[in-house]
C-alpha cells in the first residue's frame, strides 16, 4: 500500500508552500494580535500566532476542505496558550533530524507529527498544542502494514488532544495540570494506605484517570489501558484483549 501524497521537497511546489506559509502566518498573526490586545500582550501573541501559521502553512498542515479554517482560528485565539507551548516543542524538535518529522502524518491533518522527538515517557506520544512528538513509540512508520495500528492511534487519541486544546482553550492546560497535581496527591495516599507500589498507583490516578486522557483512550477503544493499575483505574480489573 502506498500513500498518494505530494512531494514537499519538489522545487515546483515551493512557491505554493511559501504562499500558503505567508498567508497562514498573516492570518494567524492577525487573529492572535486581536486576542493579545485584550490582555495587553498583542506583540507576543501575534508573534506566536504568526510563527505557528507560517510553519503550519509551509507544512500544508491545515485541511482547508475540512476543519482547517476552524483549526487555524482556534489555534490563533482561544487555544493560543497551547499553540504557543506547542510552538516551543516544535522549535525544540526542528533542529534535530532524529526527531523524524512526518509529512505523511501531517499533510492536511490539522496537526503536526514527529515520529521521535521530545517525549515525557518512552513509548508514549507527547502532544502539546497542535504538535504530536514521539508519535511512533517503537513502531516504524515506514512499514505501513505494521504501523497501521499506531497510525490509527494518532488519529483517535493524540489528534483528540489537539482538539481538546482548541475546544477548551486555557482551561485544558489548567484542568490537565490541576488534575495531575490533585489526583496524583490522592494516589500517593492511596498507595500508602493500601501498601501498593507508589508509582503505578500515582500514575493511574494522575494520568490514566485524567478525564482528558480517559476520553482519548476511550476514543481509541483502549480502556482500561494495560499499563494502568487495574485496582485503581476507572472501571478497572479488566485487561485489554490484544
């Protein structure tokens, strides 16, 4: 099976990529300027919105025939905090060839994908704003047959996180981090009271039971996750059937 995609490295398409980059950057910067003006930070906001738009436009990320216009608007306004954090992740991955940017998983998908790159845990993807880093885990995306499941995971789980940032805006970051801290603290107490290994219990309370993660895992039809502590995960004591 071959993917029918344009060749972004072809010089004949460079003018098209440049034009989209400039246009998307201008729109993103303008929208972000308006939002930033409301909180007294028009210039930093505009820089972030323009940079995201320029990079995303150059990479043909936004799906203009689908929800691309909505995605750009939200990335540049309500979801700008996450977009800015994602931009920093993007800039950290850009100079690293080993990060493995994937055009095939970015083209008109409304998100950007790095096969490797920065991640918080080995084998787990790390999504910030519209950037998905460490997406491959231990899978080779060039093997289309073997990577089919992982590709589906990106669409169902990680892409949902991208849209959670767009829908909930700053409340996504506040809610996610707040849950990590609060539920993680409960996990420490639960582990000590039940005399269970500390980290698996804390990780289950703080990460797996996080409503945003629960939503994403359920959307990928993978609940309860195999790595979660089955005594504490929501609806626990079940194992995934491989």
